C-alpha cells in the first residue's frame, strides 16, 4: 500500500505528487490519458498569475496582494471565498523557485500583452513544457505513474478514503488527493446543467478547449456520497473561440482575441454586450458564456483594418470583404441588419485618444449596450469577421475544501481525502476569470494537498515508531 494516491495528471496533481514525495511519502499517480495526452488542461496553459511587491526576474513593476484580490473580487462579482483566495494569492508569490527546482523555466516578460508583463509569469515552452518537466521530476523522485488508468470509483467510509478503483484494478492508499478536473467533457452533464432552448440542447454547440478526459466521474460520485459541493454547474471558464475549432484540445490558438477592438453581434446582427468593459485578460473568459446565452449559441466578431496587428491572430483566417454587406453574406448574416448595427455604433463613438494598453476615453454615448473603452468607428476596409462558439475550458462546480485542501462531508473535513485544481476551483472562482489564476489555484492547492496527504499518511506511522523508540 502506498502512502499517497494522486488521481489526475495535470498541474495540480503533479504539484501534489511532487510535494508529497518531497515530504517522504511513497506516491502513486493515476492518469486517465495515454502518455502522449498526459497533463489534462495544463498542457494548453501559458502562465500563472503572481503576486509580487517589486520587480522580479520575469515580472515587471509590482502586483501587490490587495490589487490581485481586487481584480479577483471584481471578475467573480464577490462569489469567492476570500480566505482561500488570499491563500492562493500569497502562495503565488513564492511558488516559482519551487517550480524551477522541478525543471520549469520561465521566459522574460512579454510586451504588448495588456499588463500581463506585470501580473503573469509565462512558462518557456508553454504548458506542455511545464507538464513534461514535472513528469521528469516525478520519475526521478520515484513517483509511480500509471497511464490510461481512469478511476471510476472511490471507496470511502465516514468521509475517510479507503481505495480507488479502475476497472478490475483496486488501489489502496493511506491518503488520497483527487485532482481529476471538472466535468466539461461530459456532454450529458453539460446538457443537464444548461437545458434546452428552442427545442435544442444548449450545450450541444459547446466546444471543449482542453482534454476529453475530464468527465467529472469522481466529482459526481463524491457529491452523491455526501461530499459538500460548491459552485454553479453552469459557471465555467468559457471563452469565445472560432466556431471551426475542434471539439477537443483546440487550446489557445482557437481563441478570438479581437473582441475589444470591434463589435460582436449575434445571429440577428445585433450587439448584446459591452466589448470594451475591461482589459481583455480580465474579460476574455466571460465571452464564451455570453455567446452561449445568445440564439443558437453563436456570435460574430467584426473588426476593420484599424485593428490589424493589435491582437493575437487566431489559427484560422477570418472572413474578409471590402464592404459590410459583402462581409455579412460571407458570415450568413442579414446584410441590412449588420449595416444598421454598425451605423448606429459608428454614430455613437465619441472619439478620444485610443490606447489599447489603458482604459482609454474612446467610448460610445447613448448606445445600448455601451462600449466603455476602445470604441472607434468601423469605417476602414477591409472588414473582417469571425464566427464564434462557446469554448469551455473547465467547469466551476466542485468540492468544498478548507485551507488544508480537505474535502468536506456534511461540514466536516475528511482526515485523509484532499482535493486540488479544477475539481475545487469553484471555492475561489464562483464566476468569471482573470488570466493565469487557474494555474495559481492548481499550484497552490496542489502543493497544500500533497503536503497534507503526506502528513495524514505518515504521521500515524511516525507516532508508532516514536512510541516504540
């Protein structure tokens, strides 16, 4: 029997496994995916958000705790556990040296990324390089990794973990960390959460930006077994992605990042939200949900030539035309409706000094919905348009935990079952998102869960040994 069983194969699971092993525990990690697809959603990440009080190696200026907290409070609308959120924020200030010891490298601060050079540390080689580094370190430390081992059941008794099962195999351990992600790849559960509109299942038009292996099997099973849940099943990290993106593993390159530089319309060619409400890193993960709430769960981002070169180009080229009616025809929109929408928007733009790096004074007047910043007339051909679909990264319904990462049953913490990563991120993210905070949560709670699991597994043994001595 091993000391600590870790279920999952992404950032949080690996942080837990490495930390538990460093604490002297024997560790086994069960990854549902084949080796080539290991890492869950973490392989699609690029950075983590970091608190710091002064310029550091790969971070410019300062990003103090209170600013980080206010950013998080704003995007979540206050739907967050402040104590746990601040725990994550403070942990983000000290995790990089530990990450480096396990082979993770960071690149110099990026320019032109709307404040991210100040707030976010970027991984050299991206999330895939981070995942590979952690797996190499885990192997060197003696962590037993089992691939293609999806856990389909947990045995618990009175909130205490006993064993996990994968098909005919049974894995016993003295403590367990569940880091198996959310349920975003489970189409039936998404259907149940989102229901129907106009006789169709809303979630059937969702694309999954990350792994197909996050089915939420253990999340559902633990909730049915009496574990306390937190969050809303319809809340998620949801991004507006290119409607031509693949069903799974589209990742960052399918994201459409020009939303704040133009307008977004629905299938009726009508605007429905403020495209310039805040900086893109604080708003991008809300647009998938906004699109999901529109007819046929579809929308279209429209820009003109002035936006060229100001955003990360998507993997697929957009529709392009020299006139708005021609663009509308390419996108399948009503020509007159799109022309009217753009004319109303153009007339409402009130000038100002355009600056995409700040919350500038280019706004609309007497227009609903407004555009609060970066509002410039769409009047310079060629015009471009991108068809959008909701892209789900991870869901926020999760397990209730405390500062020790203990899973709670009827308000009481389990003595040996812990959770980390997306399966418990809803404690911090009740809604909304800000770039890089998912990795901050996974890293912080992965390390906490690993340390607590090692303590729960080895302390009784040490106490017996001390007594015999």
